[in-house]
C-alpha cells in the first residue's frame, strides 16, 4: 500500500490526521476520543491489491454521534483511493458483540457521504465459531475489474454460508 498524503488529507479532514506507524493513522475527536485507522495488505481473497481497513477506538471512550468523525474517516478513505487503486476490505470489530450496530452505523455513514456514488460497497455477514461477523468491500465504481472483484468476494463469502453436502455412497 502506498502511504497517504497527509498534507492533502488534512486539507479536507475536519480533524487533524497524523501518522501513527506504517499504514496506521490517528486522529482525536473534540470529545477526546482517539481513533486509529489501520490499513493492512490482505491476500485472503486476492493475491494483491486488497487492503483491510479497520477503525479502532484507541482510548475506549464513548463516542457520541459526531459528524466530524464520519467526515474524517471518509476523507481518509478518499485519500486511500487517490493513492491506491485497490480494494478496501472492512470488518466490524467483534470484541464486545456490538458488530451489528457498527455495521448499521458504517452503512448509514456511507450512504450519507456526499460522494458515496463513486463507490461500490457490499456487506455480507459470515458466521465463524458461532459469532456473526460483518465484512464489506469498498471499490471505486470505475475500477475496470469491478465485476470480477464482486464475483470473487461473493465466492469467498459462499464458503462461510454454504455447507458442504454429504455425498457418501454405501455399496
């Protein structure tokens, strides 16, 4: 993944964003909540070009509905796509069993984002070890491989939703 251009990003983000470590960025809300945005190369579905995107509440403070947090996160996503022409994979954190709430919040934010029409987003739920997880892909709609990306994502998700049938024969 190519590093984000912080000078350009901070021209648009309501909260100042800084580099925490390689491919990890931070910002602090006016409610003193420190967020870390992480990008990790991911080859789970595609050999290259996919990056897992995470939003972490570093100091675990309650985060009231703050429009500037949403706008900062989407400024970071915009900057990611200006620097990288890939796929963002997003998974809601599951540590406190509030992943369904996070999924709905992120989708609401995404649909309210003024440039949402630039992107294709697809959310699916998978069950792993009895836990429901919400995963999504975010891809620019003008990506020449969009149809194949969606097909690959659907195929991958199918592994978690389709149970293999028993085809054993007895003679």
